[in-house]
């Protein structure tokens, strides 16, 4: 009735194909490799429940009152300390802003940096949540191909040569959807290139703690300091339902992010910020993460083994060093959308590649999640997918 | 270093004077009428703590997992049911979107409706949070004066005559900052006017349940149906630290709000949605609200009595029928900013009128909050303010 009433930006935000798919996969008989859900068997339910008596004990009711936009001080300090301890980064608590998961971090970055028509470099394929969050601010996306060791520096140079790039967004470790990670060498090249331009790099790192093999390369912040804005999340290490993540940024950018956060929702949930902080203080988080890593690695291994045994030889796939996703490349004559329709009939779900591309692309790609399925379901689901692929190729 | 990197909208968002003032008022010796804080003595701390064992009991870990963007089904149904029971509105759960407090509701409305330069009618004075949230989307604000019984219909007509007004935002009950409420008659006139234009009315109602006297007039939704978008909040009836509110809108608008919410932060805190729902189901909420009302009414009465006894005769003030704020109009030669500086010296804080105006105005106004002070502090604070006013007028 009132189409003309809506802002133009509403026509540019892609609806999440993934969330639509998730409705199909609510059927427990469907083997779903579609979502990006962490495995709930590792949610520290009892430990979280146990924090409430501490958080709501005594006369201090500040867990329930309005609070500062920046977030709960001790939680910010914990995050900063972990950056110092684990990554050797010189980060203080006042450089941490608590957000509602990384997704809100992306929205706030869009608010602060992206004006209509501004050039924003993203990975190709890109994290869908970033495409959605940034689309609200109507940028011109410049997708830059990912190689096996990170962004294609040559293509990125081209893009920098042609446009005034306002920011570059990267999921630097175990990328969603591709599973690939930037090598140390690639990061150095990237730092060298970005150092010559007035660009912010958004290092979106929700999966970084879930490394199965190898040593973690350095954060872009090592080279770029305040021009590297880091996003982190408790969704994959504790639980996503708490909706808590953070932005780590230098003082100047932080001031603006705080204004944007205040306008967005005043501050993040006070109660859950304290719950998460108490959980972190009371428990051995590294041990907890090690448990998740061991399980996900096993699931990844099971999926890679099953793929090798069941998928046609022409199908290739990435071998992620961590995280939650594998990325499949099908032979050109095999459409992932057609495969998807057939797979749903056989009660297996995945995400076709297309939503991860802002230009055309992804018709021959698919994203497989292994974090939220056990080995039996992985074996059975991959077996079914392989059979459908072979049938489609034969037909 | 990188000023040109920021989006232009960042220069249009006003920083919250109020949140700056709150830093001054962290000193417990300051009598603060500045914040908009509910009185924490009514936070149902024990009742909330008691819900956790139910919410995190058994095998259901959905309180900690990713969830639907729209929100927790039973909570949405509870809210819809309350609209049906208390206001006789025909609202179903699928017309409710759970948000991070009303503030996020305002941000989502800005995302969906406001394009750069679009005309948005607001009250004069206006709710500061709405000014901030909407400013991100760079509207042209059209402030319309408030009278004692609601918006000045004549001025609103003028504004509608001159501009294509995309939306009109009103805090319809016990407005922040003025304390005034729209009469039933005024609502009918407003409905008649809005019915002739393609405009959305945002009925922002965080205080509506806190009515001390009189019967509640009808919601604009009675007349305007899907074109009235209602915002509600648990911040003033349960606790603001949980950051939970909602938008109630018709199907067509809801579809777009859900896309905007998804892009903003996927969904609101799953754990706290369940905590609030459990709290609502397990407790007599109306009785709880009646306790808050009785206390706030006493505090309002104390403040009005103290004002009459202490402020100069030329000072006028609103007599709110509910909510948390009084609005003071000083004689023209008395600046509320000057008064503010003197008051801080005497350890009393309030909010001068200026931040509530997008055009010039408010120099002779001040907002006083009575919900978060006991009668002794109200008496002492108002006494000090009266003394300063008299000194300034004499000097």
C-alpha cells in the first residue's frame, strides 16, 4: 500500500537465503550442513546457570540498570588482556566496545564509515552478514577474489587503483563461506598495500580461536595499528544466544563507534555481559575451547574423508585449518541450485554459493557446515549428496 | 588523521548531553534529577534470578543458540495478548518484533523509512533518543510544538501542507522530556489528519503502563491500523539492563523491519527473552507495576509540592499523569544552562532543555526526573535549585 514510504536502502538489502533455508531444516529428519550454528553440546549451560547467583547477588543491581554504551568495564578489560596475552597486541580496555555479536559490529562500522555510493572492498565470496549489514548504507561493493592463501593482492591493487576504497572487510581466519585463511606472507603483502592507502581494514574474526592445526599468523593490527578494526565474538566459543561480541579499534574511530552504538540501542545487555564475564573468570576457557576444537576437527576430518569417498572426482574443496565451513567447487555443468533442490528431496541441506556473491557467481559452489553434525550424519549426508551429484552428472 | 574516511552522517548525530551529564552524576553526593533511570529498588532481582533454573533446565539449549530474528515466540504471544487484553487491539504475535529496547526500535524504523533529506515530523521538544536514532539516516526534521494536551494540530497541518512527511514520531503518554500526554480528543484529531496523508505514525510508548491518574486514552492503532507502528519496552516495568523492547507493526512493515533487524544484529538476546517471558508468566506483573506506580506518584507529588514551595512564582511546570519526568519553563531572563552550571556546584543535576530541540530552543527549559530519587533527596534538591534560581533572578 505504501511502497513509496520506504527508504530506498530497503530494496538493496539481500534477504538471507540462509535464514530461509533454516526454516526447511527445522525438520529434525533433514541432515543440515546449511546453518552456521555452533554445536550446542558444547554450550556451557551449567556454568552459565551458575553465574547468575554471583551476578545478581547482594545489593548491586547494576546488572539490571542502564549502563555505559561502551560496555561492562571488567569484560572489556578481559578482552583487552586476552589480546595482549594471546596475540601480543598492545590493546587497552578503552579500545574495546561491546556489541550484540559481530553482526552489530558490522552494522556500526557501516554507520560510521559507509556513505551512499562509497567503494567498499569485500572478499569474493564474501561473508553474507557483512553484505547485508553494509548494504543498508548503500555502498558500491568491489568484490576481490580469494585465493587459497587469502585475498588476491593483484586484484586488490587493481581495485585500489580504480576507486577510493573506504574500507576493506575480511574474515581473515577460516573464512565464512570459503574456509580459507590468510597466510602470514599474504598478511604482510596486504599490510604493505593498505599502508599506502587511507583505508580501514575490518578484520572480522569470529572463528580465529577455533584453529585445528598450525600457528596463528599475526593480526593486521600489528602493521596497521588504529587503521585495523578488529571484530570478535563469544558466539563460537561460549554461546551465540547471548549475542555478545566486540569491536576493537583505536581511540578516534572508537569515539565515533560509541556515538553510533548509543543511537542504535544505548548499550548491550548488562545482565549477559556480567554473565559472560563471570563465566570467563570462573572457568578454564582455553580448556573449553580445546574441547570444541578437538570435536570440530574430527567432524571436519570426517567430512573431508566422506567427500573424497563419495563426491565425483571433478569436485574440489577447501581444507580449512579451523572454523566451521568447507567450500565446494562443482564442475561447471553442475548447478548448486539444481543440486540444492534435489538434496532437499533427499533430506540434506546446504547453502548454494550464490548468496555470497554481490556480482554473479557461485552457481557452481556450495558451503558445507560441519560443526553442527555428528560423524554419522556427516557420512550419511555426504553419501546422499555424492549420489545426487553423480546422477546429475550422468543425466 | 582520517576525517575524510567517515560517513557524513557521523557529523549529524548529536552526542548525548544526557550521557555526558551522567558522568558528573556518578558522584553519589550529587542529587541527580538528570537521568531517565527507573528506580532500581523495584527491579525484581530475586524473581529474575529464579527464572534461570527454568530457562536453562533440561536438554533444551535453545536459550543459548542462534534463534529467529523475530524473537522468542511465547514472548511475542505474551505481548500480543497484553495488547488485546489491556487495549482491545486486534494484534497477533506475528505483528511483534523483539528489539533491544525501544531505542533499537527507533533505529530499525530509521533504517526502513528514512532516506537522506526525507521530512520527519517530531515533537518540540522531542525525545532525544529519537533525534539520535533518526539523525543517522539524515532526515530533515520538522519539529511541531507540543501543547498541554498533545501535539499542536494546527502546526502539524502546516507542516503536512509544506512537506511530504514520511513519518511522525510521538511519545504519546507522559512524554520524555515534557511529561505531557495526548488527550483522547487530540488523538482523534490526529487520526483524522493522518488518515488523509500517506504517513506512518510511530507511537513510542515506554511509559504508558506507568499511569498515576485517569484512564488511558486509545492507541493511534485504533484508527490507523497498520499505519500506526507501536514501540514498547520492558525497561520501565521490569529492568532496562535486559535491553528488551518490541515493535508492533502490520505485516507489510514488519517484513521490512525483520530484514533490517537481521542486518543489524541477527536477533535479540535469546537467554534474556526467555528470562523475561518466564518472569512474566511466573509473577503478577500488574501488581508489580502498581507498586512502581504508587512510588513514582508519591515522588512526583513530592517534587511538585517542593517546586511550589521553593521555585520562584514565574517558573511554570507540567503536571504529568504518569511516567518519570517534569518539564520546567523558566522566565526568559533565566538560562537553564547557567542554572545548570550553578546547580552542579551545589551538587544537583538536571538536563537543560536545549538537547531536546533540533532547532534553537530550550534555553529556558529543564527536565527533571523524579523516578530515581526518594522524597528527602527530592526536597533537598528542589530546595537548592529554588535558591539558585532566586539568586540568579535577583543578581
